[in-house]
């Protein structure tokens, strides 16, 4: 990205500004804002190398290049341009209605009143399982059409409109349906709030679009499609749970117009794992937005690899002030639990743009985990002063009250966030956490389920469901949800630790051991890829810190399986963690270590004392009285397991005295 010439940078900025104008004309305001911010963050073209004359000075200003960005965009297609010119008065009227949230009036400017003619024999629109009929495929050659079909096109109730006006009208219908859906929905988490309310306009919009696509195919005009209506049809298909068809139309949309960021976002939400991303990447256009899309998907899939960070670094060379890119990096640090770095980045974003509320709910999560109450209070005040009726603001305030252990108030603000936006994922997940704290397991399960319905990639909701079912002692249910969470976060030890504990409780010790070992691997700084945990500790396991809270249950499970040598090996590792990495269990002498340069360890804890007690009994049973006495004496000094250690010392002394009496 840093290899742009000056001319390329000017051209890119011009294209981004045009894309922002086009999104704004079609009332896709979030995309218009995002693209405009990206254009604004592009490095000054004067700082790029000029391909022709490096010494040429390019005058810069807020409006450069001054003659290339019209107030209204115009189509390059002659017919479309003529239609847009004819419709300009009606278009401005319709757009003003849309901006005033009078969606039905906006649609009525261009579309006749009443439902569209029934042209599809596909399923019922009820229950959200209607699958819109797909437009005919084909390039260049139009499929043979019957006279009846041609007559149906001629008698279509869609008037002859430009693609811009048709999109605005159908999008207004979609928004009218969404508005009515919200109005028909019950109170958040109320007795009748099942989340099953549907947008009743979807079927009509789908049929109108299907007719339009088929007519374009018949007329051989598919190449002149602008991508906006393909994007809208993709949204309808997503709402109808036709995800594969939605991917196809959204891919068409970004090929026809790569600057439709809304289409990229819809496509992102359809990708559930890294494999799906790898599959679809070759089908996408080679474009700047494809790079940004790839980065966004990797962040959403919690891929905190160096490659992802390097991609952000390269993009920041071209867009040095992009808050979007800085936020993506902050979120990557948040996902990798590097909260200090994440907090620092979010803080710098707020310093440079204190009125920006996007993604600040994640910043409040970071401050919550860090227990940084003063900064969280400041963030809540800042967000409230900016816009108290934003879902992000309500989530920030909810996190603040949660940190103060005022869970009822926290729930109130999370519900307020959902009243403003029922699709706001963070609020559902955080509200589930609060209900768990309040011991309201039924409400917690419902909150987590609604979060999963919105985004099946949210590991926190899956993990929360597992925890809630564990509280209810429904371990088989919990196992399923922990497995889903671990699949989304394979390098998070917390997921595997919960999975191991769940396997243990349903008496599946072999699987429990495997899960705990996966947790160890996730928590280790280094491990040989080909190695496995066994009785031989010849690998690099002693050169890294291993969590004794994971090692101890592995040892106990081996004991349950009558694998005492394995159990003893892991108990030795538990004790070794008192002194830290770089220490082999055989080097432990009297609770100390000969090499004073060993790493920082845990010190004596309840878990390491239990492991030392187990090893003392193990040595006693094997007749190694000297080793057993050493371990027992260490326990007497530790302050944990003292009574059992003293009893073992008495037994050892009695045995020694009995032997000496003979």
C-alpha cells in the first residue's frame, strides 16, 4: 500500500469520495460514513512518490481534486443517466421522505401501492423460511422465454426506473418492514418476546427483484447492472436463511461495484470459519476493499496471527490516521488478551476523536476486565455527553454498573441498548453475564441464545451457555456449548479447561485429559509440534511455565485410570512450577533449587501443596522413605496440608523405629 504513486493516491481518493456520495444517495449512511472516513485518512498525495515528476508540487485542499466530485453521482451508462435526469425531482422528494424516516411515502413515490403480483411458486413467507426464487443465470445468451413470460414482464407493476431510484424505493420498503417488525415486537425479554417477529415486506421485495433480474437477463443487460440491487437481494436472501444464494449475489455485487462496503459486511457475517474465508477469497475481486474485508473477517474470527498485524501495518502506511484500522488492531489485542496494548490504542483513538462512539463498547469490556473503574467512569461520562441514546453508550454504562456489582442497573442499561437496536450483539452477551451473576439462569440462557442467533461466531455467548448449563448440572448440554466455544477459540486455554472439567464430570477421563493438554498447549509459550505429553519429560516442557491448575487435574485423571507413573510425572511438574520455568523436577531439593537463575514461579500454593502431598504418599507406598520424609517436612513448613503431612511424618518415623528395633 505504501508503494502508491501520487497520481494513484489522488485517483483512489477520488474513487472513495465518489463511493461515499453514491452510498449517501442510496441512504446507506453507515457505509457512506465509513468510506468518507477512509478517504479522509488517506495519506496526503503530496507525500507519495510521483510517477512522472517527483518535484512537482500538487496543491492540496479539502476539496481536491475540485472538479471530479459531483454533488450527485451520474451513471456512465447512457440510458441510466437519462432516466436519472428525468427522475431527479421525484428522487429528491423520495430521499427527503427517507431521511425523515417516512419509508412508506418514500417507496410510494416510485412504486405503485399494493402488493406485487404473485410470480413465484416457491414456499410460504411465513416463519421466515421463504426462499426467494433465484434469477436465471447466463452470460450473453438469454434463456428462451415463453410469450406468457414476456407478457408478464411487459405488464410488470414495476415502472421503468433507474437502478438508483429502484434501489431507494425497495430499500425504503425494506426499512418500513424493519420498522414495523420492531413496533410489533414485545418488550425486550418480556413474556411474549420470542424473537420470531419477521419483516413482512421481504417476500414482495424479493419478487420484484427477481422479476427485475430476469428481465435484465432477457434483455441482455446484465453487464450494465451496478451491484446495488444485487446487494439488496443478498440482504433479503440472508433474512430468508438462504445463505449460499446470498453469498452468490453478494459476490456479484462486489464484483460489479467493489466500493459497496455494506455488501462486504453482509458477506463477512456469512463466513463462519477460516476455511470459509479461504474458499471465497479466490472468487472476490482484486481490490483495496477485498484486503480490508479479509482483515475484518480475520478479526471477527479471532485470528490474531502476525500476518493479520502485518496487514494492518501495511494499510496504516497508506491510511495513517484511519481510526477503523487502529480499532481493528485494538480488537486483535483484545482477542489475544493483551489488554494493556488494547487499552492504549483505544485511549489514543479517543484522544484524537473524542466524539467517536464506534466500538467503544469493546473498549469498556477491556476496562472492565482490567478493573479500571476510574477510566470506565470517564468513558461512560464521555459517551453520555456525546449521545446518550446510542447502544454503545448504554453498554458502556452497563459495564460500569456491573463493575460496581450493581447488576440490576447494568441489566436495565443493556435492555435499553437492545430497545435502541435489537441486533446489538454486545448487549445480549453482556446481559447474559449479568443474569448469571444474578442467578437467573433462564434469562441468561435466553440472552445467550439471542446473541448466538445474531452472530454464531460469538464465542463468549457459546461459553456463557456452557457455564449456565454447568450451574444447572446439565453437563451434556454444557459439553456441546463448550465444544462450540473451543472450536471458535482453539488457542484459548479457558475454553479447553472448561471442556476438560465438563468431560471429567460426565466420567470421560480420557477425553478430559486430552482437553486439559490442549489447554496446556494453548497456554505455553513454546512446545515441540511433534511432541506429546508422556511419562518421559525429555521435551521442552521444563523450559516454559505450565499452569499447575491444569497439570494437577491431569495427574488426578491419570491416577483414576490407574496410570500411576504418568500421574507422578505430572505431579512432579506441578511442584516444579513453584520455582518457574527452566527447572527440572529432579533439580528440586528441599523445596528450593540449586540454580538461582530459574524463572519466576507460582511459589507455594494450595495446588502445589496437594501435589507434594500426593508425591509424598506415592514415595511412601513405593518404599522411598527418604523422599517421602523430605516432601512431608516441606509440607509442614508450607502452611498447607500440614495435618496430613504431620501424620505421614509420624507413620514414617514409626516405620523407621520398628525397623531399627528389629
